[in-house]
C-alpha cells in the first residue's frame, strides 16, 4: 500500500487546511461552558469565567459600532473561544468561520503601550472579522479557488496506476485580498465611536525613529508579514499610522468604502480600491503620509537635540536588549537579549559594566532578572511545561553564576517579575490567572507561597521589589488608562500610589537607599528616565532622547544609570554616567502636566479603577495551593458599575457547534487530463473534531475521493481516513494474427484508523514531536474490457475483473522535528534536525499466479513481512551569510523475501532525483545526500500585482544510494546524482505563502528498468537531466 500512501500527503500539500487552529492541545481536563448573548456564543473553561463574562459584555457593547462603521453584519452568531491554559497572550480571528480565539493573559509587548486587554483584543479581532468579510469577493464559504497541476513520471510498473509524481502545483485564487497594513491598521483604528486602542507613545516612538533614521518599511514591505519581530511590528505600526492619516484626511467613511471596494472581483490588490476612494494609489498616499510625518517628527527632534542626554551603547546585538540590572557591587550588568534570533525569544546575559566580558547564561528567560543580595545568583522566570497536555507557564528559576547551574524553584505557579528580599529569605513576584495579577511572597527555596495583594479583576502588576530595608514593596500597576507606581508594606497592607498621573510611568526601581525611585515616563510624548525624591516630591529628568529610554537601573555605589534605549533598529543596553545636572527639575504638580502637543490617547486616560486594599492572605500554603480569604474594595468606577448593570446571561453547558463547511473549488490538470473537484472542511469550534473531504473527476471519468476525520476530544488524538480512486488506461496486446484492444479500469480504496500522541504544540512549523499508531486496509482491483480483432476485423468482445491486492498493515511511526525558528526557516532551515522512525507489520495478499479458484476468484500469494525505515535530516547553519549544509540519510529494510510489488524504491523527486522512482528498488535500501544552500537574493520585498516577492535561494547537492535484496549491507554499486535547486519564496493576495521550487538532477550512472509484470523490453535510463517543478505553500 506504500505505492499509494503519498495520496494523503499530496492532498494536504494541495490544500493546507487541516486543521486550522493555531494553538490547540488535546487538554481533556478542561470543562467547557458557554455564555450565549444576542450575537455571540462565548465558550470558556474552568477558572476563566471572569474573562468570559467581560468579553460577553464588551462584545455586545462594540457590536453596533463596528458593524455600523462598515455597514455590514455577519451571517449568524460569532463563536468566541476563551483559553487560559498557558502564559500566552494573543487573539486570532477566523473570519471564514465566524470564530475568535482569545487568551486571557494580558499582552505585555515591548512595542506597545498597555491597554485594557480584553476590550482591546476583542474589538481588534472582531474588527478583522467585519472588515474582511465586508471586503470578500466570493461568498464567505468559498475562501479560495484552487488551480492545480499534477504530472507523473512516464516510467511505471504495469500493475500500478501511475508513475511517481514529478511535477506538482497548487495555487489559490483568493476570495479576499486585504493588505496586512490595512487589515491591522483598521483593527487598531476600530471605530471612531468605540476605541479601546490608540496611537500610544510606543507606536509613535517606532514610527518616529523609522522616519528620522530613514528605516521605515516601504509601501511594498507593508503588504506582507514574514519578517523578523521588529519589522513585523512595523506592519502594525505603519498600518495604524497610515489608516489614521486616511481617516483624518478623507473621513472615517473612507475606511468602510475602501473595504467594500476591495470586494470587487477585479481587485487583485488594495491599490485600485484606494484610488477609487481617495483618488490616489497607495504608493502616493504613502509618500504623502511619510512626508507629513517627517515634518512633524523633525520638529520634535530639533527640540530634543538642543539638550540631548543619552548614554553610550553597551549591548545592541539583536533588536531586544532589555531589563538591565546592576550587581550589588555595581560592577556587572545582567540583561536579556534576543541576540541571534529573528524573533523575540530572549536569553539571559551578563557583562562587565564597561560592556566587556559578555557571556550567555541561559536561554528562554522572559522577565527581568534580579541579583541575589550577595551577587552570586540571578533570579528570573521562564516558561516550562507543567502537564501532560503541553501547557507552558512561567515559573521561577535561580541561576548560580559561579557553578553555572540552574535550579527550578516552582512548578506551575505562573509567576514572573521576581526579585529577592534584602536578606534573600523571600522572593516577591507576580502571579497570573484569568487575566488578573496578584502579588505574592515565595520562600527562597520556592516551597511556600503567600498571596499578599490583589486588585479588581483585570488588574495588572509589574516588577515588584523590596525596599532596601525590606519593609516595603514597590511595583507598577495598571487598571485602565496608563501605568502607575504604587507601594505596599511587606505584608501587603497600606496600599498607596506613589505616582498616579495621566503620564505612563513604568519600570520603577528604588534608588539612593530607598529615598528615591527611578522610573520611565512619557510625560513629553517621549519615554525618558526620571528620578523622584520621595520626601520632597521633586522629579528630575535624567535622559533626553529622540527614541525612548526604558527599564532604568541605578548603581547604588556610583550612581551610573543603565537603561534600555530604543532606536529604529530596536532596543539596546545603554549606560549613562552620573550627570553633573539633570535635564530638568520639576515639582510634583508640574511633572503631572503632560507637555506632548498631541495626545491621541486622552480618552483612554480617564480615572482608572481603584484597587482592593487590605487583602488578607492568612493562609500560607505549601506547594502551589493558595487562597485569598477576604477582598475589601476601596473604590469603584462608574464605567464598571454601568457594565455590571448589564450583566451577561449566566453560563450554561457547553454549546457544541461546528463551523459552516468551507468549499474550495478546484480546477486540475491531472496527468494531462482536465478535472474539476472540490475540497470541503469543517471544524468543531473547540477543534475537538475536524472534517476534511473532497475529490475530483476528470473528462475521462477517472476520479478520486477522500474523507479525513480527526477526533481531538480525547488524548490521544484519534483519526480515520478513506480514499477511493479510479483510473483508466488503454493498452494493446498482439498474439499472432489477433490484436487485443484493452480498456483497463483500476479501482482502489484504502482506509486508515489510528491514534496520535502529540508531545509538542501540534501545528508548529518548526517543531514536531508525535507518535502515531494506525491500521491500514486497502483493496485494489482491475477490470478489463477487451475487443479482439482478427486480421483487422472485430472478432469478439470480452470482459473480466478481479481483485489483485488486499492489504492489512499495522504501522508505528515517530516523527521529531526541531528547527531553529527564523524568518527563512521554511526556505532555508539553518539549525536543528528532523527524523522519522517507522515500523510496519504487513499482512498483504497479491494476485500474481494467474490462477483462479471456483467462481473466478483469484488465488492470492501471501506476503507477510516487517518493514523498518529511518529518515533523518540534519541542518547545519554555516557561520556566514545564512548559508546552510543539509545532510540527509534514508535507510529501510524488509526482513523477508516478498514480491517486487512491495519493494522499497528510491528514485524520483523525494529520493535519488537523477533516476525514476521504480528504476532502483529492492528489499533493502540506503541513501545519503549532502546539500549546500545559499541565498541568491534575500529581502527582495517587491510587489508585482498580487505577488509579493520575498527571497531567492539556490543549492547544489550530491546524492548516492542503492537498493538490493541480499541480507548483507551492500557497499558497492551505488547510484549517484548531482544537481541544483532554485527556491523562490513569495506571497500571494497578501496572505497566502507561495513557494516555487525547480530542481534539476543529473545521474552519474546509467540504470536499466525492467517491467517486472510483463517483462517488456528493458528501458535504459541514460545520463540526462531530469527536472521537477513544485508550486505550493511550503518547501
């Protein structure tokens, strides 16, 4: 059955729809419930009821505003899935499915300000659904039409349907074509009458630095994602800025009009819609906006340059060098950096205060590190797995600098932002659950936890730290509006705001023995570092930068200031020696007055919610069990009281439902014969069940049909699929004076039933860890219609049919993949490996005798055997210009003699590419290859019509392999191939990744192919170039 096992892989390659969820483990411990409102069904699991109720309130509140702006309402209710199994913040809009997924954890991102997360993320994702559905060219249930081409090698066995695939292409004609900058821009813009996001100081900083340092995305680059983290964020940032510009110049209705104009069937890009609405193409609008921004920011920068105060850069590798922390003696600085990564995964480093002696300590650290009082250890948090289902949450770790050993202190605590008490006996940290933070004390060994302070639901806390005398705890707080700074006693009592102003004050730390605090503030519209004397209330501005100054740390011994400095290339660690005088000295009242000339976020800076005080945590618990017994609110907010009057309905049992079927029409050229076909897909809203089915039929009445089903309700995942194929061939046989004209019809079906254990997030591009166990049954039959001619005249007609194969196979397979995540990890994997180990026990029957029993029943030969195989690919990143060495090994063996129908074949596009698939075969096979891959033209980043051209890579390769029937390893007679490949990575219609591969392979040896069935004249494969073309969605 391996001769046709490629069919399912081919189907999934042609239409990558299975499944659609971005992040979904089989967590059978979750108990789901549903809140039903007029327009939404909100599905949530235990311990997320507050988040779900907040979303229910927000959903109905924003519905008329967003739908009103676009004059469009969705068909049917919207399903909203709320998750809080991981310390992960995101929202996803499945706009073809009428479905949103929202994680309860608040987003804290280095490139965005802080907002009320649930209101922001829901409105953002709901705007995606409405704006994109309003712009669709096809009906919502037809996301795309596929044009496909599949061709096969001419050389094949006479008892199989086709040769091996040689050329494969699948290309979508998308039903929507909204540029990412516009999609994300309008999702942040939301609606003039209801906005929970705004053009905050962080966004302004990113655009300001890009404009002034001539490092903006071009108009073409704004049209596609697939960039590194900071450039990807610029798609959001620039898109928001340009949408604001369009709305301010042409009115908010222009946003709606552009979306609806995109629905015209002739719109391949957004440019025609922009010109129709504004009278100008996108590139002209972009140039006008860029010019206006340059004029505005040049004026801002001129004032700053008059009294610039910035430090020297100590560490600027990567675009995220953040959270500097001085050792107690002030001689060393610990910090986080994403050095060497295209994305935001940070590691812990340490260096001398001069910037020398930089050393990598630990990977995966994601929150500020704190030195122990003796300076020998570092305390931090990072994510780790906590259960069988794969959930990853933050826990506390301590690293011994001298011994280089890491110790995990907690397990499943969901703790971050930790720091030591002055005597090292306690740790203060932030706990996260259901979108809400609490402040807790953890014993130095991590064994006991005591929650000491909490606020209203949804309150966020940041970086708590003990005062030098250990009596108080300073921390950042956000309820709504902007971040503020507050203090409590060590036991959680006596809550008091230290700074509570319209300004965004963040990352405060004690300084000067506890008499002052140093913090970052956007008072002037630019984040700078300030110091405040707690006794006098005087505020001193210590930096004056054009970009931004964040995360300050003062060395107690010499007053040196380390901070994270933002410029166009990202965050770096900077050091400013003690200035002779501050940039400015302000009284408390003067400091509270914002001096920025333009503050678009004014409406979101209203009085924040009060927090609860006197939180009594009188239950000290071992391990991870903790409980607060009493909450005493000290205040309320009118907006909250209003919302509570309109409480959503009480939750009920989970309302199981499925997304409407999506239909994907297909137009195919299959082995040079036209076909039409269809893919269909539907998922249960929690992705506990998935259906994918389809088929095609040709002008010659050949057809294929398949059905795939996946059940993720249990652990492990259960799956089943069935395939049905029919193909026809005409043949001729000559027996003396007789000529037999034969019409052959092959009918095949095959079904799989199995289970799958997934040990990693199952839909990751770069990581897989899955074990599969499945049973396969298949039956192949042939029907022959014969016309017999004698001396050119029709003599007789006859027909016959029989099964020629019955297969029953049991397969165990383990697949592992771990590849370094990078912007080019698909086209050019540069580190890591992937391998598949497989065992199959086969009980197969094949009709080869030509003899029939009574009733024209074929007499089968049994072929029972074991098949073992290993496929291993190693990716080695070379130390220059993203060049890569790829090493590949394939080994397989059948343990007993079997018919050559079951042999292992190693020619064709997936193995020895200089030879056809069936030209090299046997019971045992071994193949190795070496590929050297290199960039030809990276970051092309140009758009042509609906195509966005990204990267072009080339490679050269050498392959050697052999197949044999002897029991011993064969060391001679290996066939060899050399060749090259060109890979082009594009994007189509803004959202579809498109990969084009052209391979040319040249055999270094001639081989002879003998048809084992009819023993026809052998075919000599000469030394000549063979070519393979692939167009799809990934390499």
